[in-house]
């Protein structure tokens, strides 16, 4: 039973604890505050973020364009933000990169070849065509000669047409022989290859139709070489 003349011990204890708490807080504040004249900067209270974390906080990186129109729009937007000198430098870098890619492609570097030219089978096919004297390779100069002849001598148009038809027939026969040759030799050297048939024969024929200096990649063998 609590008598009226007795003090409330619970109140005194809570008051003492409150005073103690305030005193402790003041002590912490005084300790953490820098002294006057001190050059020491107080700590931030948290660790410095790493570079990777700071880059993440900048926001997500834009995904690559999925369509050509989106790529053109981004390219146009980038050009608008560049100065004239920066645009010239960027164009020169792109031109040099394209020239380097073409040189590597003409040399036969697999990393820069078109998909139709990649692989050991296609390389071997090109070597067979380049080492052979192909009748189809005469088509372009012969066709130009016939066209000039038709303009110069209109009366001989019927004869030139017959000559052209005969030339196309001979070219088709030579292409058929070339296709059979390529498929047979590829099957002997690469028996497990799935590349063959009409597709491979047509690849060899289209290369044979081109002038030797215009073939891409460049021929790596000379005429008459053993392949």
C-alpha cells in the first residue's frame, strides 16, 4: 500500500534515467562535432560506394536497337549531338574500319567473310575453281563484244544471236562439268560434310563466271596448280 507521504520511487527512477539519457546524447554530440580550428572532416557515416555500384545507380543502359528504323533514329540523334569536327572524325573512323574489313575479307579471313563463303569446304571449292580454266569466265567479255557488234553491224543481229545461244549452251555444259567435279572432290576430302549437291555446284559456277580480278575473296592459287 502506497502512503501519501512517500515519494514515488518509480517516478524518481524514470526521471533519473531520462536525465542520464539526455546527458549521454549531449556527450555523443560533443564528441562527434569537430573541434574549432580542426581541419579533419567528419565521416559521412556510410562507406563510399564502389564504382560498379555507382554505375548501377546512374540508371539502366539502353538496350541495342531491334529494328533498322530504330537504329537509324538513334544514329540521327547521335549525329545531332556531335559537333562538326566530331562528325568528320567519326566518318573517317568508319571509313577506315570498312576498308580494313574489306581487305580482311579479300584476303580470306574467316572472321570477315560472308556466310556463303565461310568454312573449309567453300575455301576448297574456290581453290578448285581458281586453279581451273573455266569457259564460263569468258561470258562477260564475250557478251560485251557481241553487244558492240550488234550496234556496229545491225544486219548481223541474227548471226550474233545464234552465236550467243551457242555460247550459253557451252557455258551451261562447262558449268555442269564443274559442279560434278567440285562435288566429287569435296566428297572425297570432306566425306562428313553436309554441303554439296546443286547448292555447292551453283556456288562454284557463279564464281567461275566472274573475272579473276573481280573475285572475292581473292584467288589464293594460280591457274594450273594442284589442289
